[in-house]
C-alpha cells in the first residue's frame, strides 16, 4: 500500500506558499506562474490555511470584490485537513472525496513537508493498477 511519502519522493516536496496579508491578485499570479491550483497560506512557518482557484472564483469574482483590495485571509480556507507522510493513498482519496477538496497539505508533526493533489492520488492509483495488471499477465503467461 503506497503512502504519501512515496508520492513526495517521486514528485518532490515543492510547496508554493503565500502570507495571509497578501492581496488575492498576488496569489492568483503566483498560481498562474507555477501552474498550480492552490497555495498554502503560512503565518511564519505555521500553516494558516489554503487558498485555491475555486476560492477566488466563488469568493472574489462572483461577489464582485477587488483582487487587489481583498486579502488572502478573507477568502482562504482556514485550518485545512492535512495528512502525514505515513498516510495511505487510499485514505487520502477518501478524505478528498468526503471533504470535497482537491489538495491535502502534508505535515510531519508541525512541519510542512509537501502537498498532494487529487491528480497525484489518481496517478498513483492508475500506476498501481497498471503494475498489478502487468504482474497478473506475466503470471498467466507463465
């Protein structure tokens, strides 16, 4: 059973962050530059929340607020669900489905060590299934 640590070993521990006081415009620019759909919001080294493109669409654009004048703290999800490096891929999939989220920060104690997305999780499941099919075909072929 694959764990989050295995996903981070394969994809790396790159995490893009922003401060709660930053304007939403800065967050959207950073997401666009990095090609990501979410940023973790840090207050110092502590995880304060997560801000996503969905937050922007629903809490800024649809409400007619200004991206320059609205701070990240106004639209972020505070205290997001987190996982540890030892959490299984299956548990992460369950959490994403149950909580209707697409990103899970990875914490080792109080230290942020990465982030996994629903895309990372789906890729891991597909890779595991392909590996199992290959092994079964080799077994049958004898």
